């Protein structure tokens, strides 16, 4: 099997996520990738307010899922979410930008896990989470025309 160049793959992956409709809808941007790691930024907006006028936890939970998924995709695998868990430590103001820094915890043949810290513009930890994924395929095999 031909090896995919990591730098080329990561550049293509970053460009890919810029075209994903859900990332576009929320305004999420992949700003850093390395093997097993990802950093995703999300500027909060008034539309993300909950009933108390602060950032809705669902937006933060979506960011947790997205960032851990991106980190795992750097391993050149395809996956879908099984479970996401998010712990909230502080309120999220609507005038801040969140940075989610995710890393791979475990990759097995069919199950993979990632963890993430979410910080506000000032660097304060506002949430942390973990996500479990089901591995659906190998990007390297697809790139070479092989069937899973």
C-alpha cells in the first residue's frame, strides 16, 4: 500500500473541513493539525445564546465532537461518533472566541477515543470533553482504490 504523505494529507484535510456544511454553519475553523492533534476555533455569536443570554452548551458540545473528530481524522481513518461527553466549568460569553484543543487518546481497529479542552479568548478553561468513535474505514486504503 502506498503511503500518503502526512504533510499533504493534513493540508488536504484542513481544506476539506473548510467545506463541511456544519463547520461552515457554525463558523468553526480548523487552525492547526498534527498527527493525532487538532485545534478548532469558533467565534461565539448572539444566535448561540441560551435562555440566560450566554453561550448554549449544545454549541460547546458540538465543538467538542468536531475537534476530537478532526484530531482522529489526522490518523487517516474514517469514523462516526458513538458518544460524546462534555463537562462545563464556566459560562461562555457571546463575545468570545473558543479554542478547542483535541488529541487522540486511543485508536483501535474499530473504536477510537479523543479528548479536548475548550478555552475562551482569555485562555480560561470553560469545558472539557471526550468522544468515542466507531472507525468505519481507512483513508489510505480508499486513496489507493482498495475496498474495506
